C-alpha cells in the first residue's frame, strides 16, 4: 500500500539542487536576516558572472574563496575563441587506425575546442600542473587589459610574444597568477568529464591548500574523494633542516562515487597450490577452523570425525563436555563453520587437517557462497583490496624511478619532476571502465601515454588517451620542444612494448594535432 503524500514538494529545494549541480561554485552560506542563523544560499554575483560576458561587480559579504581577478578568470573560461586543430600526419603513428590523440598548443584553448566533441565523455583526467615553487613557469593570462581587449586576446602572449613567464616568489601576485592559471582550466576540464568521471591532480605544499579550495568550488566539496601523499624523492629539499620528500595527488569525481574498483590483491601467504589452482588460484591456510573470539553458539560446537580421529573446538574433550552441559563463557571455543558448510568444504577441497587441528583454505580467485535455496556453491571471485591513501609512499612511485624509466628509452632529456608510469597505471586501474578515455592536459614527458599502453596490456583494456602539451622550448639540442620529447617517448614506448609482447594487440599509435588559428570567415545569410 502506498502512503499518500500530504504536501507538495519544496520547489525551492529542487531549484537549489539544480543550480548547485550546474554551478557548484555559486553555492555558499549567508546570514538569514530574520533569524540570524547561517543558511545555505546561492551567490547571485557568482551566478550572474557565470552567465555574463562582462565582469560583474558585487561586494556583499558571504563565505567564499576569492583572489584578485577571479571574476576575469571565470570570464576567460567562458570566452569563445577562433581556433582550430590541424592534423599533422607526418608526425603521427598509424594516423588512420589509432584512437589516441597528441595535441600541441595552449591547453586552455585546446580544452575549449574539445568541448564540442568530448563534452561529458571523458572518464578520467590526470594532470601534473606547475607546482608554483618559485621557479616554475606558468601560463600568463594578462588580466591588466580592459574587458574588450581581454576577450579579443584571451591573454595568450605577453608584450614580447612570450607565452610563459616565470612566477617567482618576489612577484606580488605569486598565488594569484597561479590561481588565475589553474581555475579556468579546471572549469573546462569538469565539463569534459562524464557523470562517472574522475580527476587526479599532482601538487605539492606550495598550492595544495589553494587547489583544495578551487576544486571544492569547481567540482563541489561533496565530490572530494581523497588526498594521496606520495614519496616524491628520497633526498628531498631541506628548508629549516626538514627534509621534504613528498607531494600529493588530489582526487575529485564529477558526480558519482561508485566508480572505483578494488586493486589486485598481492599477498605472499598465498603460496600453496592444489588440483584446483587453475580455477581458484593459489591458496593460504587461512586460519584454524576453531576460535574463541566470537559469541558462543551451541550449534557451532560439535565433534568432527575424520580418518578415525575426532576433533573438538579448542582441542580439549573435557572442556567440550563442560560446554555441552552449559558451562561455557560468553565467548568460548566453537567452529567458525556450521555442519553443512563444513561438509561442503570437506567435499570440495576447502579443508586441511594438520598437526592435530583443522584449517580452512583461502583461495585468491574463489570463495564459497550460500545460495538462495540454502545450499552452498564455489563461486569465482578474485580477491581485491581497496586503494589506500598511503599506497604511494613507496619508492616505486617516486620521481627517482620516473627519471630511470625515461632514461631507459634513451631520450637525452632532463625533467626535474617527472611522474612514474606505475603511479598513473594505479590511478587508471581504480576506475571500473577499462575502455575509458583519458585526458592529460599538462602531459610533459608523456608518461600518461605509456601508462595507458601498459595498463591495457595488463588487464586487456582498451583505454584511449588525449594528451595536450604547449610546445615549450627546451635547452636540448636534439629535441627543440617538450612536445618533440613527448612524441618520441610515445613512439619508443609503443615499439618496446610491441617487441616484448609480439602476440599482444594494443593501439600504440597516436594522431598529432596542432592548435592553429581558424581561417573560417563569418557567414551571413537571410533567414527569410
């Protein structure tokens, strides 16, 4: 019987939820003038700015995270551009067959162009943006000009035509410039993510606090998942005699949280094999069948006779008799399995009699489950574990390993803070979709591409990548830009994987696209 609703729904609540989903950065708190209490609210100035093509002024006090030129940063994210992506076949690998993309150009503009084709289709984004250490170069989006100039130019170059400037700590806008750089790019990135999408961002102490606030605003603080500390290097920096050897990986989702799967279970105790290994994997002797750490149950306190020997919980016949007469403790010895479950386990190779005790096996790829009709069955289920926030404190995920991985491709290029393949592989493996489309718009040495290749090879997935990188000049004589290094790394990584796995089928190609001005002219027509 259905219960009749005696009142209509609260339309204000429904409208608030809709606005909060569309514009999480407009969600705030304010003082109710009637009651004086803090209540939820929508920041009308932020909302107006989101739907306006000019800077909107507003100075009402409210809880918010702001910085100089933030509104112009919003404006930059929403401003249209007149650019296009031109294919470069001669630098591509398997141009017609591959689904992977390598795009050269300013990631802000490229992200805008991708909205047209990939809006809501990206399952995972990983980025490793400039950490703002005082020595980093950041994208200079010049907010000093007036609105018309700003929209026309989008702040793409400085007066000398340079796209990047060094953001030193002596700069009075040190944090402001970094926030103005990252904010519009994250807003565009959010729109690319599917509802079951996730973003991972590498960062260190210099901006982790600000980045958390920015991401809370862009993605919504209810979509914050975790901060993973990572061992960056064993040597570290030494300010004030402290050795700083770590950085972080932040994780936010677009909206859904049920997208993560367990990681491969690795345990050296699973070292035994039997006739069931093909189907169940190796096993360990999980634990004795008897225990005294659970509430006592008379139905679990029964004798077991096998091969002429009778076994009792606790291996003590006299105490067994005492328990049967009612003299037992609240927690006392009994078997962990019922009679029916034990009999099924015995008949199906799950029981081991050893040294006067009974043990149960624990298989890596199978378990016993009770069926709806009350019977038991062996069910294939590979053991997994939940990802931990301390998974990346091993040296396996450090920059030191990443430098060795890059060097193994014999590319004479120096990156101070590259990320290791296994770090990104682990992140890729957390998402349930093995056919996911992955974006990295600060791609650097192209570690993400190699990680996609290797994870696909490992779990049979068909992930594709879109890498974006500004063609920054290098000091290297062989490779003039970072893009040249990245493309060559992808070529060599794919070739090495193919040579080592001749029977494997994977997409090791990539199409090169380059950002360019559009030559399309305005078209006028008479609608009548």
